[in-house]
């Protein structure tokens, strides 16, 4: 509809331009030479030679004219005449008529040809008319382009931004529709698609969350019978004197302990993905570290210096888990004594957990804290690759730092615990 309106408007303006051009041309018609009037003027001048006045001649012809003598002295000129010389008049194609007295040429009557000035005025008027028409056309086209931009381009840009947001997973921004929207049902379909995608993603999230919650619940429930198995095997180890039975019971205890570690890692990983691994940081005395170390010093293979007295910012439960993970890794892979050194440096209590094993390759160091990563020195040991990942998560939540590096005589995990200020 609007395209037809634009075409009709342009056609109307074009027609108006043609009509205006015709009017301009007709207004500037070159007048035809009135031979009778010129002859009459010639007779009047000859009869009144030397005494020509406006009263005698101005009413006879409409064209500008001049009267000169033989020396080209101007004897009379009409108000609109612009005579300069006979040469200029000939060049301008003026009409030159000899004036005679007693059969002798005494001067000339010059009827000025105004065709050139008329053409100049006609060109000027035509240029003005064409400029007005083109300007009007430009205004109409600009208005129509503005309408197209508002009704077509902007809605399409909105669709483009909407598609980008949907591709990025942002389903919370609805696609607004203005009045007279050409995309209409197409726009509404896009918004319905957004709603459906948002609903599908929410369902997938809830389904995935339910599965993870199920895994977390099962992991938690499995730990109870495992604790019973470990307790019974420990009791059997104390009560039996048969070496063969002790060996079998020790194997059961070892495997149950491995299962316990795996289930614990799986439980923590699932909680972390559910964002339920809460860390409550409080001020505590550094003396709690001694208790934590003793809790994992099963075989008295850990040597540690006195802990510097200070107040630290930590979650004691989570810090105990970190020490459990690191020390159990040292027992499992290094199989050497463990030494723990601690000191206060700047704003941190630094704790180094040192073993005397072979360490790992330098290429693997940046990967140790990645989820599910296990080094090449696992040597058939069971594990999930989550211990150091979870430890790093806890330490950073407690505003601390954790790092590891090889030494010439072993491997070190360095923990920085934030000091209370």
C-alpha cells in the first residue's frame, strides 16, 4: 500500500514539474517582429528627424530600440534599450534599418533583439523550477525512508538482537512488538520460540539437578554402610591372630577405604555442581591446625614444626578436608614420610606439605588442579581426580591460595591461609 502511495506521489510531483516547465517556457515566448509597426516607427522618425521625442515613438513598438546618426551617436533610446555600438548590435542579431532624409542615409533605427535575455531568464526560471521539484522529491523520499526505517529496518534489527540473545542462552528478554509491525505473526512466533526454549532449558536444568541430587543422596547413603564395614574390619584386625585372615581383612579395609574416598569425592563434586559446597569463613586460632594434622597422622608418618600462634580466616571443616585430600595423596603416590612446615609471611599463614617422592613432570603441574585430572604417576591407584580441584575451590573461597611445585628431593603443596586483621 505504501509503495503504491510513494509511486503515486512521485508521479504527481513529476507531472507538476512538467506543467511548471511548460508554464515557464510559455511565459518567456520570443515576440515576433511586427513589420508594420516597425515601418510606422521608421516613418515617424524620418518625419521628425532631429526632433524625435518619446511622445512620437514609444507607443508604436514593444521592443527596445535606439536611434543613432551616421557617427553612431545615440539620438534617442527607449527605456529598455542597451545599445552600445553597431558591431555589438550586429553580433546580437538586432534589426538595423536605415533612416533617410532626401534620399540620403542620415542614421539607423536599431530594434533590439531580446531573444538572448529571454533565453537566460527562461534557463534561470527552469533551473529554479527543477530545483524545487527535485527538492520536493528528495523530501518525499526521505520521509518514506524514515517510515521504512521505523516500520521495517528497526523491527528487523530487534529480531536480529533477539536472535543473538537467544543464541547466547538469554531467554529472559521478550521480543516487544509495536503497532503496524510488518513482521506480525512472524515476530510473535519468535517470542513463542523463546518461551519454549526457556521452558525446555528449565526442564533440562531441573532434570539434571534431580539426577545430581540423586547422586549426592546415594553417595551420602553409601558412606553409612562403608563406615560400618571399616569399623567391623578394624575390630577384626584387633581380634584375630591369624596372619592369613589379617591379610584378607586388611585388603577389605583398604578397598573399603578407597571406596570411601571415591564416594566422598563424588559427593563433593556433585555438591559443587549444585553450588551447595558452602564455606563459612570465621576467625579461629592457628592451633586448630595441630588438631587437623593429628587427625590424619594415622601411622605417625607426619613430622611438623610448631604452628606459629595467630588468628586465621578459615572454615575448619573445609580446611580439614583440604588437609585430608593433600596428605592422602602424599600417602598414596609418594609413600614416604611427610613433613609440614609453617610460617607467617605478609598477610598469610603459609603451610607447606612436603613429601620425598619422585614428584610429577613439569608439564603436568598446571593441570593438577583441573577437575578429573590424574597424573601419569597413578600407578594403578584408584582415584577420581577431584581431590586437588575441590581443595583449590575451598582454599580460594576462604580467600587463600594453593600451589604446588617439585623439589630436587620431592614434591610440595603450599597453602596460604589468610590472616585475620
